[in-house]
C-alpha cells in the first residue's frame, strides 16, 4: 500500500516515514505509540489477520496483532499500542489470510506512529491462552514483556507491571496512555464486553470499554485505547465479559500496553447518557463527562481545551495529539456503520481515524478508532 498524509490532520516527519513502502523508521531508540485502522473489502467470507510488525518480521505474538473471522463486504481491523524501537528499526502494517482470495485494503485505512517521552510503562503479549468457563467479568492475566525477532518491541520500563496478575500499578500520579487488543476464540453466543479497568473494578462507563453482540464463532477481535489519570498505587488491568457464553478462549495472540505521558492538555471522558440517533447521515456525539468515582475515577480533564457539552476538543497550541474513541451502538438495525474522530467537524475529508463495519442486527456493536493527528491552535 502507498500511504499519504491526509490533508486535514495528517502529519509526517521527514526521513522517518517512507510513504511508498509504508515503513516508519525510528530516528532514535525510544518508545513509540503505533496505531492502524485497516478497512478490508471483498474478503469472500474468510478470516483476516492484521499486524504491526518490526523489521518485516511478522509475529502473531508481538502484542500488536488482531484477527477477525468471516469478513464479507467490509470490516475494520484495529490495532493500537506502544512498542520499543531501536534506532534504524522500522515498523509497518501487514495483512494475512489463509484462503486464496482477492482482498482489497481500502484507501480509508490509516497508520500512525509517534515517539513518546516516558520513563514508566510496558508493552506486553499474553504469555499463554486463557480459557474462560464462566459468565460475567474475567480478568486477563499472565503477560510477558520480553522477546526476540518480531517480538523484540516488547518492553518494560520501571517496575509497575506484575506480569502474573496482569496489573500495572502507577508509581507516580499522572496521565497514562493505555491500549489493548484481545483475540477471542469460540465466543459466539450473546453479548461480549472488553475494557481496561481501574483498581480491579470493571466499570463499562469508564470510557475504556467496547462491546459486541454475537461475534463470529471462529475469531473475534476487541480493541480499546485511551487516556486515564492514575493516582500513585492505582492500577489498571484488562477484563473480558460474557453475558451467556460459558466456554471461550482469550488467545495468546493478545496485547496490552500502558505508558506514562508528560502532558498539560488533554482529557479522558465517558458519554454522560445514551444518545438517540435518528438519521442515516453523520451525527456528532455530544455530552461527555470527565469526572467520576470508583472504577470511573480515571476520567479527567487537563486545561480548558475540552467542551464536554459539545464533545469538541480545541487545541490551544500547534501540536501533534493522540486521539482515540470507543463508541457502542445499541440496537443497530443492520447495514453499514461508521465512526470517525473528525477535525473541525469535517466528515467529508478523511482524518485518518475512521472505522467502518457492516453486520446484521446483533443487539450491540462496538466501533473504536485511534491515531495521531496534527492540530493548529484554535
């Protein structure tokens, strides 16, 4: 795929990104945020795998890998997380299918990578598949942060992560960027939810939650990314929920990451109440909230950029920002659905953060997107 910086919000660093071969090369050894939304068309009902891979070494166990089953007309595969890159190493997007079919990667797909200044955090892969044999919430445990070859981007800075319990504990108060993608096998009955929870409380009103009803019976993917404010000694971990299904597996091809950010402007919000959508054109999602207690204590707002009533964040200075959103649709009637993080309300020009899905009515549908965007002041 030949990539291009989008006319609205797009950003490219000279020498770092090669548009023709789709490779971002690290100019220095550091931790990087990476994200992709890959829109797949005409897959002929086959399962499709996407990965963000280092140095052209595809790995299903690098923490940056998703698979979705039975793609017909189109679907979006989403990956986001943090990776350690050595100077001159590169990261790029890969696609795989086991069937000999003709698949189209839409030009609505996007790819982001940005250097992060951090001294605390990790990027992990699940060390072994985890069987789930109960309804309700289950905490995902047993991560690993070291590897070689295509898994060399796994890392740990500081001592905050307990790999056995899957809990990252903040050693200092601050804003943290968290991401996870889970591959779920054999989950085909009822509603499933996935979230990154605070202090062992799986609250799906914490802004870091996604849901899906009656997912494909072979493979399903869940992806969440966002910001959370952690107090010293607070912890985050990944949770999966089943309403009815009592037997499914969280695959070892799952990932989880968390890093502290140095920032004076930003927010992490949850929608204050349900919003009815009665139009088949674009609808702006409004009325968010940035404060809570218990499992919602990680909601926050820094600075005056975010207007919770309009749902609009206005940049106070020219800068590059990380943006993400998770939207859960209840009672969709079937057909195509799309969600995007738009710049200046412009839904006609692609901002690089859009996800689309076409599914029959299943009671609930989750859409998520994340990426890096350049905003001008005002």
